[in-house]
C-alpha cells in the first residue's frame, strides 16, 4: 500500500527539490565559451580546445566550448546570456553591444587586433591588380557579419568609389574565411576579401599555391577581434576571467600553443572605444 500521508508527500517533494537544485547548481557551474565561426567547425574545436582547458584550470570551474552555426548566432548567444565568453570580430562585438543596450563588454584582444588588415585575393593570371579591376567581376566576401571578411573590405571599396552591388557582376558570401579562399581557388569567383591572418596561415601551411592565387590589395589597418563578456557577469568573475586571458604566457608550452593556434603574440586589455571606428564604418556602409 502506497503511503500518501502529508509528511511522506512533503519529504518526497523536498527530495525532488534538492535533486533539482543540485542539478541546477551543477549546470550553473559550467562556464560556456563560443566564437564566431570564421573557419570550419573542426578547426574551431582544434583552435579553441587548449584555451578552454587553460581557463578551466585557472577558474577552477568546468568550461565547455559551445559551437554556434553562424555569426548572428554568436551575437544572440551572448545577448541572451546563453554563453559566458565569446570571441567576437569587431563588427559582431558592435552588433552585440547594440543589441544588448551596451551590456556586452570587451575585455581583451590580441596585440595584432590593434592594427588588423584584410586582403583581397585573385588568381595571378586573372589580370586583377587593383580594386578598380574588380568592376564587372564576381567577388566573394565571407560572412555578411564578418569584420575582416566583409564590413571593412566593403568600407574600403566604398571609399575607393566602388559599390559592390552596382559595380560587381555578382556579390557572393562564402560564410567563412577558409571557404572564401576555396571559392577563388576553384574559380567560383574571380576575387575575394578575407582576414589577413587566415590567409597567412594558409600560405604558411602550404594550403594555397601563391603562384596561382595571391594577394593583390591589402587594406589600411583597423581594430578587430576581442574576447567579450556580458555586463551581468559578477565583477569578481569578470576580473578573474580577464586576468586569466591576459596572463597567457608565450614562454610556457601551454601559452605558446594557445597563442599560436589563435594567431597571437599576446593578449592585451581593450575597451569599447576601440571599436567606434568599426561602428562608424558599419553605419556608413548601411550595415548597422
């Protein structure tokens, strides 16, 4: 016979509540990290695995890398506090800041991000040598939300008096920098714009033949990527997180691996003001 007495029922409810609370507490202890998917998912996991392991040790908390499907998903994940730390491009940071009413805070960037550049590439026998030569051609950008693969290349094109929608035969979006390179190599497009560090990585790893495809234009410099958190993160946790990232040491095996994978010499502090130029470029290009 089942005992349905009030005391027995209360005990059962309390037990369920404790189990639920325990599960919730465990869930809340997981610190989630994501990134804009600038390269293939397998490369993201390889690239961010070591820094996730490093942060787990430094924070004394379970840290998980949570991939997202596209650039807007990274923005929404941070705005809705589904993740705790995001590696944003300059433009996606600006979008997240706008969407959150200024509650997304950049805490660190690579030293390289203070003077970042994009490159335009084409086949070496294409006859394309200048931005003006792109008129009438098929040209690819990366993701529409990419800073180095779309916003800033578009901004510099506009400054040169070239309107992609009017002057190009076709405008394409590859979705990621590695796919952008592939689109030129395969001949799907005549030329494309992408992150200079991804291009250099492909060249260094002999994944592209520069005798066949190479850079014909490199943009002026601008601020780019950053690690960002939500302002609602407890101040002490944000401080620990920032301190841990800035302390990554290239002179240790662990730090060297993290920095090499993230194409960085070191991480330095950053502020929202560093991305005012990106915001202005986005507004000027009609993308914000």
